[in-house]
């Protein structure tokens, strides 16, 4: 049975779908069908889940609702680990069957300038879509109540609404990715985030979403990209405008040689290439010194061609591999000794702990 307070929350969200405030964040939504979803959580526009972000180690508090004992606890939302299959209750957080959702809070520990809030879910049926309202706040507001329990309206006690999310559509099941951001690159500086979570349907008891992960991307990550863009010490390789294959291959070969030889000199290369739709592209900064490599990967743009920064990832792989791209743009490592070809594009692949597949550039 649905609790009275939870039914009221459901009514509130239904009445407010069209009442978006002008300063609310931009909500980007991606969906992978049951046929295409994989444990990699790869989407066209929404960045994949991060292993480490501003919510890693944050304190999560349940303010309303009943947690389903068949699922994970609140820590499953920020542990950097996502489900490997479409119906894996223990790897997701969700409210009990037959209840109308609930409310929980993320405490980042200190006021943090937030660039993005990203949420992920996966289920083959009605527990796949996401419906929630996101609020933010901190003690700078004298009216602030850090624990608005039950049906208390967060707006009445110092919380600011950042977004209303509803990913429901013709197809219920599958994998959903949501990214909340804005054109200014910052949602604001807050210590607390509050999630009002609603059911996806009330026709039966199975409307509580399987939430797999929530990432909070701090503004400092976007500041890192701004700094790198100003750093003229990187050799720039633009794959789309390169006239000769050697222009692309020589820097990659140099990176690999500097890595395996543990050269004390610092080598810095920036690779830029188109990704997905027109206006989408990636930039990868590689720095090699003393046998160690640091990689910063940034993804820009969306289908509208905005060119906005979508996500930033930093990696320090323990090992890299040199190979060639095959006809399907998959990186094939050299079988034994390296034999360079003037007609094939080199690739560098590396593993990161948070992903099952190797990353490639």
C-alpha cells in the first residue's frame, strides 16, 4: 500500500511537470534499450559513471521512505560500482515494492561548486526509468533545514530546486542516464543535495526505480580542462584535419617509446577528434614522464551542436599497449614485436579499474 505522504509527493510531481523555473539546470537524458544496454553504461551524450567523483565518500541519509531489503543500501549510489546485468537488485538502491518512493540526502562534507549531477538506472521493465526532483542547499541560508522529512516542502526551508527529471517514454525497460548541468558550467556551490524520488507507475507494486549510481561532478574538473586548453606546451594532433597518417602515428609511437623506455623527459600530446554527432568531439591530453602516463579525457558537445563540455575523466593507467585500429575501429595489439605500417593508424589502449573494456585513443 502507498503511504499518504508518498501519494502526496506523487501528486506534487504530476502537477509540477511543466512548472520549470527559468534558472533550473539543463536535463540531458539518454536511453539504451534492453537489447543494447551493457555493463559499460555507455550513452550518446550522458557521460558514463565515474569511479571517483565529488560524491565518493559522501554521507547519505534516508529522510523518507522504506528501503527494499532485497537491494543495496544508499552507499550503492556512490560506490563507483554499477550492475553487470539488467536485473541485479543487490547492485542497485530502490524503495520497497508497493510504496510511493522516498527522499534521501547527499552530504558532500563541504560547500562544493557543482558542474554536473548524473544519475544512472537499469532494469528490464517499469523499474528502469527515473522520476525525481533534485534540490540543493547549505547553511548559508538562515532558513535552511538540512533534514526536511516526510511531506515538508524543501522550498519552504531553504532548499533550491535544481531540476525535475522524468525519463518515462514509450519503452519502459532498459538503461537510463541523466545529466543535469547548465550553460554557465556551474549549478552553484552547495554542500547538500536532496533527491525526492517518485514511482514510475501505480498500476502495480513495481514502480520503484533501480538506481545504480549517482555522480556529482565538481567544477574543479572543468577548471582543469580550461587550464589545459591554455597550456601551449602540448603537441596538438587533430585527427580530422591531419593530411598525413604519419602526423597521427608519430606522436602515438613517441608516447609509447617514452613510456617503455622510462624516459626522464616529459612528453605532452593533445589528441582531438570527432565523436558521434556533428559538434561532438573528444580531447585527450597525454603526459608521459619517467615511465608513468597521465591522461585527461574531455567530451564536448551534444546533438544540438552546442560544443559544451559534457564530462572530464582523469586516468593514470599502470600499463598502455600499442596496436593498430582494425576496420571496425577496434584496437588490435601487436601480436609480438612491433612492426609499423605506413598505411594503418596506430592506437593506444589502456585499462582503468572502473571499466571492463579498455579505453582507446
